[in-house]
């Protein structure tokens, strides 16, 4: 049974309409020309794969910050949080995770705390791997307070082919690290702005698993890590 679970995983309900559309198109294409039908069936299978929503085992020690998204760390830099959150020009460490169309796109809360603000910002649909995507692209920004009062920001950013950001988090909502809070369709990026003085425990190029990979430790004193390809 455990082996079967690694192959067959739940599908997020937000994907049901798209899967139905892909399946219907595949059926029509089979009537038009069988080879086209098989192509449609492959695309429908990919759609199911895209909206997969596997359970994750989140480390529960207080203070840990986990990745909000599957994908690859493409940038670690100092930057100001999105202006719509009203946090001023303070520059914080920003960790950017890029999701390609084969990654799980369900997003998860990075740490325990309370949601303070959720702000939508319309924008462009540039390639999400570009640095300027953090400023120019459509995004949903969330400001939260950790149990010790420090604030952390995480942002869903639309990409080149992503055309819809779903966010279920609400201001005043208490949350736990690893909880599902949203989804981005199709290919995107997530930014995390760490509190001042908190060093990232991941490196550029590292693969992330949403809700599982420890991105930082609010209670730790470890310096920013370095890494190399081996």
C-alpha cells in the first residue's frame, strides 16, 4: 500500500475543471483523428500530474521556516518586501524558489504564526526565473507574525504561463508550518523574506520540497550556508 501511495497521489480540487476540459478535448480528438487523441490523452495525464497534491511531513520544532514551494532556489539576495504590505524600505534576505511546470504547485505556509495581511498586486507575466519578476509580475503577498512577534513575508508570483494565483489565507488566521495555503497555475515563483538577522540555510541551486525542506531557523545562530555542485 505504501508503494502505491508513492505513485498515486491526491489531486488538488482546484485542478478538477482543467482535468475535465483536457479529458473532453482528448475524447473529441480521438473522434477527429486517433493520433491526435493520444496526444490529447498525454496532455490530460500531464494535467492530472500538474495538480497532484501529496502529503508532506513537516518538521514541527518551533522556529523552523520551511520552503513554501517545490522547486529550485534561484536567488538569495537583500531586497525590500513588496510595497503593498506597507513595511517601508527595510531590506531583508529574500530567498526565491522557481517552480517549473513539472513541480508540485500547491504552496505551504513557511512557519507557525498568524496571518496579518494579504495583498494582491496585478502585474506582468515575465519569466518567473528573472530577478525583476519579484517586482514586475502579478503577485499575492502575505505578511505574517511568528509566535515571537517577528514578521516574515512570503509571496506567490505568477510566471510566463501562470495566469491565476489562488490564495486561501486570510488576515487574522492562525496557521501552522506546512499547511496548504494556495496554488499557482502553471509555472511560477515563491519568494520568502526572512526577519532581519535570520540567515538562510539553503543555497542557490538547491532543490526544495514544500513543507519539508528547512529554509531557515528563527531560533538558530548559524551563518548563511554555502554549497557547491558535486
